[in-house]
């Protein structure tokens, strides 16, 4: 139950600026996710909160107490933080019990209390019967739980998680996701979670900070940043999206690539725009504004993933798998659009694509 | 395709049987040959091939010269026969062998055999004809020579003929049998004049190979009877070698048979030949010699006795050598580890200033010949004139008496050993620290532990297995070191096992027995420790694979950063800089006792000698050649082995690996000693005091360094890289050259240098194995130091040091900074 305030934190390694003027407050009991592609600076931010890196400039406060900044630096061991590392960092020369008890042993907690608290936390992560095992006798998922138990045992007010699930297989990852969320709810602690997996971020977070090239692109609830992205990068990073160049004229958006076909638009933007369309927001409709020809389809059971050629452009449509019994390739088809995201054509899209390729 | 399998199985089994039978044949032939040799009582085995040669040569001599002369002269055959017989009996001083070989012969055949025997006898040990007179005889025209032969035969059989001046001169004053003997000798010499039959080379060889007259008689009769054909002479003249090869072939087949049996797949594989070749090499040059040594120690007079051992271990000098070795090695181990761990941690895990510099500096010591350090410390801590002692005396106002520090003592020995062997522990621990996932330490920090607590509770316990492995390495290295104790111990009467062994070997065959006893002690010690570190400790090593590698966590030393850096620099100065500076300064001195700055005490003589004196250049050349050959053979074996170990699942690939590990774990002195015992011909190989024995010894000791480097590089390369090349259409060979080769090239280069450098300046094995033509630079240096001129030795030492540093630089450039030592 702790707040983290980050004031204008910039971090550079030599000339390489990895984080620019990060300025944010994480509230009490919040589940915060730092999301972004690898190398975006999210892990560096986490390590600065932990005290493994010092900010080049700016200050970090935990519970209104300055921990990094100016001449003040509180070393990691004095910050009372729990942390789970990507590689788990479970010590191979200690058994599960000793690993988990370590933070309490360091604090010279009485033996009886250690036993009680370790027992409790092992129970939470379902490892009670493994207490005497050594790490090399545990599976990846179990080691991960040991790391989590160790991070929780000293009842920290703040828990940092550095891509804790990335080394697990898909099934385990999904179940651990909910377990971590459940534990956080039960204990009410503040969590800062770093990941590059947007599904993880969406499923667990109260607030997501989407970071790219050291700059926060947008922050907000999962719903906000999915549905109201502030720029093309955010729209592209979360979920599936197709971009089209368009021009707003007379209350409509015209798409040159679609042979000049248009859709109605009543938003504020004018002139040249980037239009982002999520494939689940397009549907087949006999009197839709866009006319095209079905080029290919992939039946995936729950959905039918289609590509429709509209003019020169290829539009992706995710239709419900039950909606149409039979679509034939080459069939003439009309499309309607539920909602679009319209951005000013400021060249960001081009620069974004440049990085991708 | 069962039919193909079936055919392969038949081919395989047939090959095994044939090879086995060849092995048996060679063994039996060799045994027979060796018995012939022992029965004959010849001095050298090659006597048999000489006998075979003589058969042919006398044949030709008789056909070409003697028989025509006999015919042309018309001398009475029986008279010639009688004369020859008489002469032979008097030359041989016995009649028995002659009777035996001439039995049942008559007429032409009898005369032929007698004349051939006489030709050989006179060629080897007949009445002497001086070179001047031989020249006169040779100067006669062809026709006169032929005439002379006839005249000589007639004269010898009592039908006196006038002889040409040269021949007459020779016979002057001789009467009766002596005259006849001289006539026949002139006859034989003249017959043999155009050099073709009975070559002087053969004669000279047989003089060496058969040294007593009665045995020579045996050789003549065997030659004249044609007792040996090319095959039997081969078996007789290399009996032991054939026995050895035969046993090896049988052993190979047996090993192969068990592998095939275990595989249940009777198909021959080329790779097995590679494995068996390496195994055979190690068996002959490592296992056989060490076994010989052990047997010699326990069976001094070919039956079991503990007398050698008892004599050794009740003799005070040896007992104190044993104790000194154990104490010195143990203290060095403790001291070295205590120094190495904090250094490795500071360099690997903190923000010490100049970490990279210190790291390469400490590692470089690893590549410096230890005796160089001993020389430097001797200059510094000599009780009378040591620089440090002089300074201490001046500072504390002590009297001129020796001291206060004395290098010629057990603590002195331990100190120098420590400064040269702590890098073993440093390297082992540093490597383990580099591999350790930094988040293991970070997890401790975030759990509330301070940096110091983290070191104590996490870093140190996790490093324990590597630390023990490094410590044991230091122990063995210190216990089997010869260079340092020989320089420091000998003058101070601080003996160690190695110096005692080399003392004993220097005393010849008497000392050899005692040397083996001490050698066995050293070997057992090394093997026990090798076993502990390779099989007990290695199993406990924690494997920590980090996920995404982050920058290694740097512990902020804070306000301690500058003081700690100063401390480490001070250590580097004391251990590395000052000793090397002393070596360099001494190399320019005329008089050791004076300062370099004193009037006339500076000279370049030592340095100019190094680069100009022939003997020095010869030694340098030897060192380079031996080291290059060793490193090149070594790296080929290393690449083969790493391919077998890393890329095949073939049975038996671990056997050569095991033998190579065992070899490098054996103390140098023991390797050399056992090679001396077994490579002097007792087992069919005689390479004592040749270049071969040096190269073989270096290979056994240093091969593993190169092998480990290449193996670990190859294990880093995922097989898929090679498979992808093959799927792209490249053959196996092309894949090796285009993909694997370039990828592991830096390691191959590094491996080559790792074998080259220690072979280049090797001392302890060289001291035991050198011959007149195979002195090396390391040995030359040692001789200068102990017998002639210390400044000269220092100059050589510094030259060696420069070679090492330059090679290190080349290696660094060659591998684009990936490797330096």
C-alpha cells in the first residue's frame, strides 16, 4: 500500500538515452503495467524503482520519501520492495524454504515467525509440499512461484515484476496471470509489472503505460488505450489493426487506395489523415459503403479471418464464425464499419513502419 | 535393407579378425625375433639387418671379383681352401664355428664359403692396410689390378709371384702365416676396391652393433649361410617394436569388439580409427610409461620389494622434501585462494577503476614462466643484497646482518609459488562469476541484504565449487612445480619432491630407482586431486542459465572505490610490476651487486649476445620448432576430439578425452621421468634425447589446454547452424570449412597459442629429457642462472616475456579481441 512518484526521470547510458522525462505517480494498491517493445526502456524504469540503476536526472519517491535523486540514493536493500526477476533468480544452493525465508532471515526475524510467514506464503503459491526441494528439482513454473513467494514473504508495500511469465509455456502463463492478479487483490499491494505481451497487460492492469523509444506514448485503463489510442503507435501495438491513408471531405473519409470509395465521418479532423481500422470492427453488410471482392479466408472455428480486396487495398475482416455459412473466394461483397480511429497524417505511421521493417 | 547390413556385418567381422590375426602374427614374430636377438648376444638389434645385408654383399663380391680371379689365376682350389681355413682359424682363435658352418661342404662350395668368411673377417678386423697404401692400390690401372688379384692368390698358395711395388711394400718383413694373411688381406682389399660390394658403411655399423669378436664370428657364419631373409631380419632387428605394435593391434581390436558388441551394430566407422589412434598414442606414451614407473618403484630388481620406498621415506632429506612439498602446496593453495576470490569479485562484480586492465594483467601472469618470478624474487629478497632487504634495513636502521627477510626458506618458497599460481584460482573463479546470473545477487539485495551480506550469503556459497576446483588446481601446480623450488629451494636447502627427483635422475641408473619412488608419490597425489576436482566437485557445480542477459550488476564501492583501487594497484605492483622491472634492470647490469646507475655498470652485452650467439640462436630455434610442432599436432588432435565429443554420439569418444585429461593432470616431472624409463628401447621405442621425446612430453602435458578451448567453443555453436548449411546443399567438408571453421576460428587460434606458449619456455620436462642437439631456451636460461651469469639469464627471461606478450597481442588482434590469454 504504497505510492510511487516519478518526477522527470531521464536515464542515459553514455549517449544512449533510454528513458526521457518520465513523469507519473502510481497510486496506492494499483496494478500498473509498463508495456512496450523490447528495448523501449520499461525494464530500466523498473530497475530504477528497485534501485539497481540511478536516474541520470529527476527524482523517484516511494511513499513520498525521496529514494533516488539529487544526492540521495537509497540502496535496493533499504527500499522494502518485493521483486520477481525474469530469470526467477532462485538460488540453486538453497532449498525452497531457505530461498523464501531469506528476506526474513536478513531482517533477523525470530525463527518461529519466519516459519509461520513462510508457511503462509508457500500456501498462497501452492508450494507447501515442496519446501525441502532444491531448485534443480523444480519445474520452471514452480521456480517462478518460489520467486513470487520470496518477493511476497516480507509483506512489501510495493511488488515489482520483470517479465515474470515470459519463460513459461502458454498454458501456464495464462493460469499464473490470474493467480498473480488474485494475490495482488487479496493483499492489496501496489504492483509494477513489466511486459511486452499486450494480452498480459490488458488482462491484469488497472493502468497501462505504453512506452516506446523511452517515451510514454499513452497511459490509461486497458479500455481507454485500446479504444481511444492517442497515436498510431498505440493503436498498432495493442490488438490487430490495418492502416489506410484517407482524406476528409464533405463529412466523409475518402480512401484513394480503395478506388476513391468513402465512409461517413463526423469527427473533428480535416484534410489528410491516417485511418486505423480494427478487423473486428468491420462486418459484412449488403448495403455497406465499401464494395469489394473476397480474396481469401481462414476458418479458425470461433472466427472467420477474411481478406477483402477493396480497390487496390486489402482489408482484413474478422467475422464471426457462425455468421455466414458459406463464403466463396472471389465473391462480390459489401462492407460496413462500426468504428474507426482517425489520426492526423503526421508521418508517425511512416516512421513507425520503418522501425518495424 | 537387411542384405546391405548383412554384408557390412561380414566385412566388419572379417576386418576385425584379419587385423587381430595380423596383431597376433606381429606379436609372435616379434617375440621370436627378440629371442633370436637375446640368444645371439648382439649389442644392437640392427645387427640382424646388417647380417642380411652382408649376405647379399659378400655374394656380389664373390661373383664379381673373387670367383673370376680364382678361375683366371689357375690356383689350386684345395690349396686356396686350406690357406683360407688356416687364416680363419687364426683370426677367429677358435675352430668350432668354422667346423659347424663348413660341415658337409667340398670343392667349389667349400672354397666359396671360406673366402666369403675371410672377406668379412678382414673387412671388419683384418690386418690393417693404411689409407696411403690403399690409395696406391687403387691407383693401379684396371688390368694390373686384375693381374694383381691372380698373383696374390698364387703367392698365397705357395706359388710365389713378383708383386707390384705397393703390395710388396706391405708384405715386407712378413714371413710364414703373417705374410699369407697380408697377401689375402691385400687380395680382399683389392677385390673390394671399387667400393661397390662390402660397403664401408655396413662394416662400420656392424662394428658398433656387434662388439665382441666371437659374436662377430656368429654374424659372419649366419651371413654366409644366408640364415635371414628380409622378413626374418625385420622381425629380429625390431622384435620389441613388433611386439608393441602387435599388442596394440590386438588391444584395438578387443576394444572395438566390445564397443561393437555393446552397440549391437556390426558396422565399421572411420571415426573409430581416429579414436583408436589417439588412444594408442596415449597408451604408448603415457599409460605404458607411468605403469613402467610404478612397476620399477615396487619391483626394483624384477621381484616385489618395498626396499626402494622404504629407503626413500626413511631418509631425512626425502622426508623433509615430502613435508616441504605438502606444506608449500597447501599454504600456496590457501593463500592463493584467499587472494584470488576477492580479486575475482572486485574485477567481476564491482565498479573498481580499470577492471579490464587488472583482469588481463592478472591473467597474463598465468602465461609467464614461473622460474622468471623466482629469479626476480631472489633479486628482491636475497638475505644479503636483496633490494627489499636493503630498503628495510635502511628504513628501520637495522645492522648489516643478513635479513630481515630471507627468500631461501619455506615461507619464501610459498610466497613465490603464491604469486605465480594464484591466477589459476583467479581464472577459475572469474569464469564462474561471469557465468553467474546477476539477478541472483539482485534478488538478494532487494530482499534486504547489503552488498557484503550478499557476497557472504549468495555469491560466495555459489562460487564454492569453482573455488575448490581452483584451489585444487593451485595445489597440484604448486606441488609439481620444479622451476621455482629449483631456483629458490636448492641454495636454501629447502628441497621438494620435484627437485629431489631431478637430483636422483642426475645420478644415473642408481638414482633412477629412487626417483621412481618419489615420482609415484607425486603421481598418486596428483591423481587423487584430479579425481576430486573432476568427479566430485564438478558434479556440485551450480548451472545457472540466465534468461535475457542484463548488464552484470555492478556493486557500487562508494567511498571505498578509490582506496580499494589503490590497494589492488599496489598488489599488482608488488606481484607483477616490480619483479618484471627487476628482471629488466638486472639484464643490463655488469656487476650484480652494484646499482645500475653506478659508473660502468650498464651494458648491452647480454642483449647483443642473445641475438648474435650461435648456441643461443640454436636453442631459440629449437624452442620455436618444438613449440610450433607441438601446438600444430595438438590443435589437430584438439579439433578432432572436439568434433567427436560435440558432434557425434559414437561409442568410446570419451576414452581419449579421459586419457588426455589424465595426461595433463600428471606432474611434468613424472611425465618426463616415466618417458625416460620407458623410451630407451626396452619397449621397442628408443627416442631418448631426441626431439621426438620432447614434443611427445609437451603434447601429453599441454594438449588438454587446447582441447578444452576448442570443445567449449564448439559446444556454443548450435548444431542447427551446421544442419542448415547441409540442407542448403553444402557437403560435410564444405560445412566444416565455411560454417564451423570460421565460427570457432578464434578458439582454434587461442587453443594453438595455449599449447605453444607453455611448450615454448618449458623447463621441468626439458631438464630431464634434453639431449645435446635439443636444448631449449628455457633450459639455456636455467643453466645460465645456476652456473654462469644471472644478468644473462635475466636478459633471456625478459626476451621470453616479450615473446609471450607479443604473441598475446597477436592473438588478441587475430581473434578481434575475443581472446587474449
